[in-house]
C-alpha cells in the first residue's frame, strides 16, 4: 500500500537533503540498495552526497576469505575487499555520489579498531555535513545493529540525523516499519516513537538505483537479487511509497535517554 503522507510532508523531507549529505553504509552495497533513488534525486538537486562505508575490510590482507566471500568467488579478504570497492565505485558514480571507505573489518574478519576508534573515524569524516543518514530498520545484521547503536550512543556532533530502512533485509523479512516503529537494537537508546517518511522519487531515479545495484555483481546471487529478485524488491519498495527515512526530531551530543 502506498503511503498516505501529505505531499507537503514528503517535500519537506526531501528538502532535508541539501548541502553535504553523508549516507553511512556498514558494508559496500548497503547505502545504494537502501537509498539509491533518494541519493540520485538529491545529487541531481545539487546536494553533495557521500557514501561512507565503514566495514570495507582490508584490501591488502592475505587472510583467507570468509565463508560468505568464498561463496561469492573470492579466496582472500583482500581480493574480496578490492573487488567490492570497485563495484561500489561504479555504483556510486551512477547515482552521483562520492564513495568514501574506512578500513575496518566486518564481523567475518578482524575488526582492526575499537569502539572509540570506529566512532572517531566516522565522526571525523562527517564533520561539517548538514545531514547524516544511518541504518535504522530492521537492523537484523550484527554489523548494522552494532554500528548504528554505537553512533547514536556516542553521538554525531549535532548534525541532522535520519535513520533509513535497509534493503534487502526489509524485503526479505516482508517487513516495513510501522509509523512508530523502532528497531529492537535501538530501543534502549530511542525510547520514543519514530515517524517514517517514504521518499517518492521519479522513475528516472528508480532506474538509476536499479542500474547501480546491478554493479554489485559479486553479491547479487547470494542475496537473492539476480533478475526477478531485484525486480521484486524494487517493485515492492515502489508500491509501499518509496525508500523510507525517519528523522530524529532532536539530536544532541548523545542520544541516551532520547524520547
């Protein structure tokens, strides 16, 4: 079912995406799969959009590939990291975003950083941005839940912050956030409710997203997004009203006790 939100509310949500916008992506595909058409729309409107991926793994590593990366055809962490960065570079170029990568490891590899080091690295990059978007729902992947909880708990220096619905996880679970929904991982921090806004975009931006997602060739088969799988995910997203963002109504140095 399409959203019943008034057009003026949707337009106000879009207007948040001005100036320098940073989409924090746990892995090398999450931002584009979740917000590709919104990113393309914002970039076309003049925003400087950066996709900051935190857990890119180490491109110089000779460590044996994880089970997931072996399934995707890679033999080492470094091979997977290098190939996936190139996929991300191509995908970001299609939607008009600049890719930025941190060298922390995903849950399958050595992390190469403490909580403090990860938080410091992220906040260093986002300093000065007008808007920061981070994963918000359903947060079923351990890396996603860890990252968003860490950033909200320790704070993001007062920028305008929004949470986004993650794909393909929401599609796989056949679950969209209800109006007040807060992911279980964030309930200890966000004790109030959230208003999720669907970001309707024109077909040209939805097509750009589809093209960009197809750049992540190494991942699509094992995510169930080859051919019909991807078409179904994008169709369902469109029917629901588009990609979704929940803006945090107030944001200080820390979200502890947010209501």
